[in-house]
């Protein structure tokens, strides 16, 4: 069977990609952020996964407000990076883990989920940026991807517990997949930020830092919170953190927190990452 080798939680702030495109990674504003990802990138290099499951949300690029699925799964053979308005980026297409994707879709339906199945779709910074943060800028990505979209844009978004339940199905999918692939799961989004309304510019450093520790071994607290709790603690856009729960639920109940990093503000956002491994 395939094997889960680790779980990643990471921000996917679009300005990260802009900073990389414009050669700003070593500037005073960005160097502390990117330096904090060096241990995570080294962990990924040593772990050598075959497949990356990336849980993210579209930002009005492949889906818009006229049709927003609660959950969507890509089953394509490849995914092109979408042009988000600044022109095509110089990164390669992402090869799809189509067989595992179809297996996941089947398991979801058996588990009473009703995902939108995407045979052809482009991917925005929600997937692009996490891949760049952990794999760099290769000529060809060293992994295939299984993309999972979660609606965190249009009310009503799914509950934290529903994302947790999806993560359980994801684990069952990987453990029942007839192959020896090494799989890393990347839950993306957040940390605290709000881009509109009376709290525009909101960042909650204390809640962010507690999350980076708690998502490892105090996950029940976050699994059992309401959607309103997420918005209150992390901001309306910071509620994206529910997507990390898909990753965490697929891991063992007890995990080791191998690396963590926090930096704020990164484009009006609390940003950072964790690397988790199941305990031996």
C-alpha cells in the first residue's frame, strides 16, 4: 500500500509567488520569511515523496462566485498554472496522480461525500506557492499532485469537523491504494488575516503561534471549533486554516512536530508552516 510520510501545513500567500518571480527573496522584507522555510525544504528533499496531496482553495480563478463547490477533486493527468492577471508564471505544469485521485473520489462517495470531479482545470497560487516553498523552482516537479479544493470563500464554508472527516477518508484512500508510493499531505492557507470590513488588516499573532504548536498534539481543540470561532480568532480569510485539518486528520493521533516557522506580516498576513511526522 502507499504510505503517508508526513504532513505539511503552510501559508499560500500570493505575494510569495510575486516575491519569487521578482527576485525579492533576499530582500530585508522577505528574507526572514523564506529563511524559515529552509528546514522544511530540506526535510522534503530527504523525504523524497512520490505524490503530494495539496489541499487549498481557489481564489476566483477556476471557480467564481456563480458556482462554488464545497469540495472538488482533480483527476486530471496534468494541471497548468493559471494566469491570475499578471501573465503566465515561469513554472512547469503539475503532473497529476490520476489513479490515486480516482481512488480518492470513489472513497469519498462511499463515505457519503459528494465532490465535484474535475477532469480538466487550472490551479492558482493556492497550490503553486506551497509547491514552490517546499520544492523550489525545478525544471520538472519531482512529485505528482492530487489537488483538493475546499470552499473557504463563499458562505457557507464547510465546518472544521467536515474537513476533519474528509481527512479520515484521505488516510483510508492512501492506505488502501495498491502501490508503494510515498505521499506527503499539504494543508494550506492562513494564518490569521482579514482583507476587508472593519477588521481589514487584522493579524492575531498569539492565536497563530498557538495554532502552530496545537495543530500537532492539541488538534481536538481546533477540530471542535465552529466556523465562527475561526473567523473570530483568525479573521475572515484566516478561516482558511480549516484546510489544515484535512491534513492533520490523515495523520496519526500523536505526531512529532519536526519544524515550524512563523513570520508576520507577510502582505498583511500571518504566515508560516509546520512539518509533522507520525511517531514511530
